[in-house]
C-alpha cells in the first residue's frame, strides 16, 4: 500500500465507511492525547487549548461537517512550530522533554485540521503513537494502563476500517447500496474490535511474563522530578519539609514480614543533617562505598556501634521489610532505625557518617529494595545510666551552633534544670515542646530572620522541622551532641495488601541525641497532628492503592527475580493442584467401588428403578455428542427465518435447501455447473421457471445483500416444493 496514494471511494462506500473511519481515527488520536494528558506532563495552556480543539473537531465530525485548514497555511504553521518550540524550551517550560511533548501535541492538532490525503491519516496515527510513547516516559502510574487499553481499542478499530476503506477503493465491483449497511458495519466493527484487543492483550501479557528479563530498570529514570527531592538534599532550609507535607502523593509502600494488621510504627530514616546556620541544615558527612556480599546484600550494620553490640548480644531477630518506591527523584534509601542490611538490583551504594544510604547506580534508580533493621531500643533505665566520654571528633560535628538568641540557651537550661543525666534532659525538652506548642502547616511564606526565636517565643506553632530544630539546638546548648533526621513515618495501613502507604504528607523530621555507651537515640518533640477521617471513599482508595501497588511491583518493576518467583509459584501451584486432583479421583473411585459392591451384595439393584436413570443418561450422552450439530441447526434456522436481517446468510441457506429438495426429486446439480446452467438443465418448463425465479432472487440477496430479494426466497421455495411433488 502506497502511503502517498489518495484513494477515491465509491459513492456507496464514502457515505458510511469513510465516515466511520474518520470517527475511529479521531478517537484513536484523542486517546493518544488523553494517555499523555493523564501523566501531568502537558502544560496547562497547551492542555486547555488541545482539549478545546479536540472537542470542537469531534462535534463537527458528529454533524458530518469537517473544518479543514487551507494548505497554504501549513508553511506558516511550520515556522510557528519552530518558534514556539524554541521559546518553550528556553523560556517557558525550560525542559527539552516538556517542549517536545508540547510540540507533538500542537503538530497533531494542525495535522488533524488539515488531513486530506491518506498520507495525512498515516501521519496522524504515527503522532498518536508518539504521544503514547511520551506518556510511557513521563509516568509509571497504573492510570497509563487504562488509557493505553482505550488507545489500543480505538487503534484496532481505526486500522480495520483503514484496510476496509483501502480494499473498497481498489475494488472493481461496487457493493450494492442499502440503508442498513452502515449500521451493520458499525455493529460488526464494534463487536470484533474488543475481541481482537482482548487477544492482543492476552498475547502481550504472555510474552511479557514469559520473555526472560535482563534488566530491572524502567523509563522513570527520565521522568520529571518533583519538589520532594529538595527536602532530601545535602542542604535543607527550614520550611521545605512543611511544603512537602501539604501533598498527598504516594512516595512508597512498605511491607513488614509478619505484620498483617498495621501494628508497627516505623520511622524511615532518609538523611541526617549536622550543620546548622540558623536558617538551614546541611549534611557534611563523608561518604564511603559499600561492597556487596556474595549473596548480593550490602552490610550496613557497624559492629563497633555501641547500640549494635548490645542488640546483637540480646539475640534479637531483626525486622525484615520490603520497600517499593515511587519515582520521586531522590537517590536516598529510606530505612528503619538501626539498619543492618540492604538488598536490591543495585551495583553500587554508599553510606555516609550519619547513617544515610545512597544509590550510586545511574542505571537502576531507587525503586524496589528489601532491608533488615534492629527493632529494639535500650530501655529508659539503661539510658539514664549512660556515662562515658564522647568519641573523638563528635563534638566538632554535633555541638556546633550559629549565633543564637540568648533566650534559647536560657530556656534549655530552665527546662532541664532538675535533670541529672543527658537522657532526662533530652526527655524534658521533648516533653516541653510537645505540650507547650501547637502543630500546624499554615505558616508565613517568608522565613523570619531568626526562625527558631520566632517559633519559640512569638508564634509557638509550626511543623516538625521547627520542633526538631529547636530541640537539637537546645540539646547542643547543654553540651549534648545532636542531629536532625529527615525521613517518613508510617500512619496509613492497607489491609488488602498488608502494606503501609507512605505519602508526602508523612514526611517528618526528628532528633537523634548521642548517649555514651548506647550511641544515637531518637527523640520526637513534634505533637500529634489531626488524625485522618475514615470514610467509604477512603476505603475505596485502598482498593485503588492495591491496584497501583500491584501495577508498580509486577509490571513496572517486573524483573528476573519476579519472573523466578512467579515461575516457582506456578510450578508449586500446578503440582499441588495435580496431587489434589489425583487424591480426589482415587477417593471418588474407591467410594464408587464400595457403593457398587454394597448394592450388589444386598440385591438392591432393580431394573425398574435403574431403567429411567439409564435412559436419561443415554439421552444426555447423545445430546452432548450432538451438541455442536444441534447448535449449528438452530443457528441456520434462525438465519433462514430472518432474511430481512441476514440476507446473504439466509440466501445461502435457502439455496442449499432448494438444491437438496430437487436432488430428492431426481434433479441433481453437479458441482461443475453454475446456477444458471443448472436451471437450463431442468426439462420441466413450469419447474424450470420457478427455479429460475428463485435463482435470480438468490443471486441478488447473496451477492448484493438485498433484503427484499431474500424475503422472497421462502415463498418461492414452497412453490418449487409444490411443483416438484406434482411432477413426481
């Protein structure tokens, strides 16, 4: 098929087939745009403009009134494309990917309103595919699957009609015009398309799950980033975590082994920040690369850490959990306190002096990993007895303070005045902040010159960053080493998947204080915020989240490990099902044998009693063996009795019955004879006249689709039957 050929359809075809093709192609391109729009990667101006243009074109198409741009405008639009792309790339979106997406959308609209030739239609189909390809780069959300299914559905219909349109234009024998032809064409395409799409998706799923997986990467490495990454960078200003908390977007799913009802209260550590300049915290820890063990795990536990030695001495089993991250644009692994091991498809990771773990593998962004952490902390009595000196260099990193308002140190001394150990001093400051201050996310847009003094002595309300920073600074003023930890805390549990759903609103900051002999101990001075309201809608969203989790874990991140696990599960399930089937068959066979022996021994078999059941069984067996023939017979009767709906099929059935009728009367039609030759071979003039009339109506109905001629066939058949009986 030449892409540059302009096909001219016959008048009978252009009215119905061409109109349905235009509609299918429009829906195909529209679904490509919808797939792209669901990613959020299209700017609001371009999105609104394109939506209005598609709506306007669709309304005109339904009224069979197309609006075509003059071809002379094409060159002007081409220059406008280039100018807009350069302006978009340099000044508006400032992103090559976003500018390219906008360019594709605008080119699609211009081509849609100027398509006249077949090559324009082919180009529109290519542009629709490019929009879907861009959507695959911009998102890994399960909504893509829904939109893509609609894209495939409309695409199959468009290509079927495109081929029918081409074949009709090349045909040398025009089809007969009929009123119901267009409606039947639409119903036929609408019925065949979903079946074809289902077969395509089933085949694609089989190929996807069976084909060996050689990589665990996905296109989200090239997706656009959000602001969450700024809250987990080496420098975090006061207020950035609060901005993240205003979003409900999902960040990760966490599944803890053995936890099926949400009992665990995890805090997932991201970054530790040690240097404070009065307005922002900075991470100045050095990094060291970690070597993978033979089994692929990375060892994170430091055997020289005091808390680590105590946990191992107690023989406490670590918790094991799996994390499925969304593509949030950060290379930080979020781990529960006191991590001891991490495993995933990563070739190189690093750990800094504050315990933060980073992904250094550019080909495998942070997506899915499993980890182990110690779960038990020392009790209060042990922590109160903590004594000893600090390790060398600890004071330099964790006792540093910028110039502060003198009231902060005085307040710390006043709060902790009665405490005689570091643990009780930290506990007193934590309790004071929890009970005397209020949690809120509604803060001023600009940061004051001294944000901590403003928070402690004026505003007395804020979010977790202000609570954690205030406590860390007050601890340092008392000579207790401290640092800030930015991460997440778990609050929402999905009992459908046994996973914790961690959102951006769960971002959190807390404090770690160093106690000699026990190492870093966590404190959280932030008071509780408003609890989530549970509703039917929230329950529905858990089902949506379960679908999202399955999509990310088993489609987006499907790799060789998933494939091996799936194969093992299928093999195990198959063996178990086979053994259960064999056991059931042996049990039923033995039970049947015992029943027959018992009946024979007691003389309970009665011919009169068993005869009806035997007859019913025989009839059932005969019916099942002839079910296919019966179904075909009933279908032929239905088609023959409705010639006005199925003229071609009815004509073929009635002609076959007529031939068999004449064969029974001695007039046999050889396969080599045409219908006209068979008519000429009939010697009886009256019968020949009836058969000739029947044959003419048959040919118009069979090859022209004429419903009126098909309706004449039953009556003509009765005439032939009567004439042949009289002759016999």
